[in-house]
């Protein structure tokens, strides 16, 4: 009898996991919500800090198998950028370096708009001289310029 109960519990758990996985796939697999992004420009490069929340199953998956499994998600997120270097991957925060995102022009650097792979709750751009600019709910890093 105890063997039948434990077998029944195992079957119920497997079914609930497969159903929730199917629901997540129908939703577009949105197990990650990027709440904010900070972009700090330095010359032609930029350092990006992403702050995000994972849903329950995403959090358990990363807890069990490690945050390195988030790398393909972030590579898809930064699809419009040519060179991405992962500095740190965590369960709620990651840091990246984007190479050659801006170009030099006279005494300025020019950054052409780059699309992001999903919506971001808020974007904060930090210029090399120190000032910053905050924007809400974006799906791209807009055209910008900053002094050398």
C-alpha cells in the first residue's frame, strides 16, 4: 500500500511538471522578467547590468543546474549586438560587456539604436562624464551621443 501511494504521488508530480512546462511553452517561455537594465558607456564599449526575476520553475532549474544555462537566453536578448562578453551570471543579476557599440565622430561617440530581444521595465543610461538618463519600458537602446 505505501508503495502505491508513493507511486501515485510521483505520477502526479510528473504530470504537474509536464503541464506547467507546456503552459510555459505556450506563453512563449517567459520564465524571466527583466525589471531593469543599466548601461554604462566607456569609449566605444558598454557595460550592462541586468536585474531580473525568474518564475518558480525557472528559479528551481537555475538553482539545480546553475546560472550558466541562462547564457543562451541573454545571447538572444542581445541579438542586435555584434560582440557580447559575459562577466557574471546570477539568479537575479548579470553583467555583460558589449564591445564596439558606439562609433567615434569628432569629439563625440555616437551610439545607433540597438534592439533588445524583449521588453525591459526600465533602462538607465550612464554616460562616461557621470550624468545618467532614465527611461521606462523599452525594447531598444535608443540613439545616443556622449563626449570623449
